[in-house]
């Protein structure tokens, strides 16, 4: 009996089911006849984005997967629009959060450089001189 080939779409669906269901890797591996639980772990890391993993796929609608589904049909079927919309919205929120954190870091950097400039105007040496150590 040869190895069963799973399309990327089917692997992704199995990963989403695993993340959403709360079932163990062993349960999912047995359900789909995977060679080991490490296969599922590898699929999670290759088929899901870090954000989906972090969010534990909660923003994605539950999926039901049948191992008997035609592999070609599964490969050619696009991601559901609702799942794509939810993912886009989650990514927009993440981008907004990161932009806010970047702005905070830039403002903090400006404030610290201004503080150093004021200190050096007062004769307090803070910045290192460039060049070779003596």
C-alpha cells in the first residue's frame, strides 16, 4: 500500500480542523491515516500562517473534511469566501496594531534622542565617540 498524497487544500483543512476542534494530534492523525503526529505538526507550520496559528484559527469558520473526497476536487476548490474575509479582517487588525506599535517606537526613539541632545548641551557626555578604542 503506497503513501496517500494529500493536496495542499486538504492538508490545510485538516490543520484548521485540528486547531479548532481541540482534539489531540494523535486523534486527528488516526482519523486521516497520517503516518505520525509529526506529520500534522509539519503541516500546521507549512499550511497555516503564523497569525492563524497564534489566533488558533478562531476567526476561520469550522471545516468538515471527508478523507474520501476527491483529491483533485479539493485541490481545485478555492478557500471559502467567508474564511478569506475573516482572514483579511484579522490581518487588517494585526497591521493596525503593528502600525501603532511602530509609531510608539518611533516616538520613543525621537524622545530619547532629544533627551540625549539636551544632556550633551549641558556637558554630559552620553554618546560614544566613533573611532578606534584607546
